[in-house]
C-alpha cells in the first residue's frame, strides 16, 4: 500500500477486485450481466404486482418493498464497481464514500427487517387465517414499512458518523470494492473497539432479532403444516414458504458472517467474496426465486404482459 500522503486527505482509493486485465474484463462482463438481470427481474415483479388487482395483498406489498430495496441496494454498489473495474482512477471522495456506506447500511438493514416481516406475514396467513386481514391490515403494513425504513436510516447515520470520526493515518487505500465498515476499521490508526462494539450490538439487536422472528415464525408454520392430514395440502402450504426460506438462508448467512465477527477476525479477500454475494448476487436471485415458485406471478406475466407485447 502507498502512504496516505500520496493520496488527497479528502479521497479514498478503492482497490477493487483485481488488477489483472483479463480478470477485470471478466468481472466487468459478469457483474454487468448480474446488474441487468437484477434491474429487469425486480422491475418486472413491481409491474406484475401493480397490474394484477389480485396481488394487492400484504404479502405482495412487502414483496414489492423487497424489489425496490434490491434495485436501490444493487444500484448503490454495482455501478461504482463496474466503473472502478475498468478505470485507472479508483478514487472516491469522502462525501461519496460516506453516502455509499450510508445507503448500503440503510438498505441492507431494511432488507433484514422486511424479510422478517414477510415471515411473520406467512405465519399469520397459515396459522391465523381468520384474523389475517385484521392483523395485517393496510394501515399496519404501511406503518411497518415506514417504521422499518425510518429506523434503519437512523441506525446507518450512527454507524457512518462514528466511522468517519476515526483517523485514517495508515492509508487511504481501501482493500475493498465499495465503502463498507470492516475495511475502514482496518485502515484506521486508532483502535476501532468502540465502533466494533456498536456494530456488534446493532447487528445483535437488528439482524439476530429479525432472524429469531423468522425462526419462530417458521417453527410455528411447520408445526401447523404437520397437522394437515392431506400430503398434497402440506406440500402446497410449504411451497409458499420455501422461496422465502431460500432467500433468508442466503442473505442472513452472509450478513451474520460479516457483521457478527470482530474486525480482527476478518480477512479482506474473504470479506470481498462474501460481500459480493449479498450486494450483487442476492438482489438478482430474489425475483427469480419468488417468480419461479409463484404461480400468481407467472400467470400474470403469461396472461397480461406477454399478451400485451403480442398485441403491440
């Protein structure tokens, strides 16, 4: 790494994924494809829910929230990654870095909460069907979504404010492809114990609490499913939850791996690989997983979107 006096104090250098030319070209093509699939898939989900009145339910309301989150989340990270992959100038201003970190933390945390709310929605629908519309009313859904976004905006502001109060006298070269907390802790010349502690506490409160809500919801759901006498009924009920379980396993697994460890136990290369999964790959997989296992979404695409395309 170069000394920090060779870099403007108001900028950071993102070292990215590789300095090997042919790898840079491969990475650019792969992540451009991933980004395009992410945009197309999630926009398609939003349109499908919008045009089909039958899908104007709490489950699809939160699925739309998830798609909006995935579009914003991916757009916060991947375009900058694409530019830096082929560019010689990988610098990013202090403000640009702070904004990227802020929106990344906000959107990532909000997705944790929304996934937990979606699990609770499935629990109410399967275990308390007679009370579903009262418990998951439009007002409750709206306030839950607004509260989730609002809380995570405040949470992210706290982390970013604390992170950029650290002195970065070792180097302004960040061994990562975007501005994330763990690599910034590594380049600080001050022990980031307090920052690390706050990060762990926030992760325990937000991520682990949301994960346990999901776990409890699915224990109740599985218990209820096992009481269904018909094997066909059990299979149909469980299939509605399987896609959500896949998404949760991928997303929470990577988030917990990154944010429930002390920074001293982290590895730059491993962190980059894990970060790619939840910032680029997961937002692409979410609409595919939900659409592939959702007959309502598939039927709407076939009957309305494809028919309209043929007519035009």
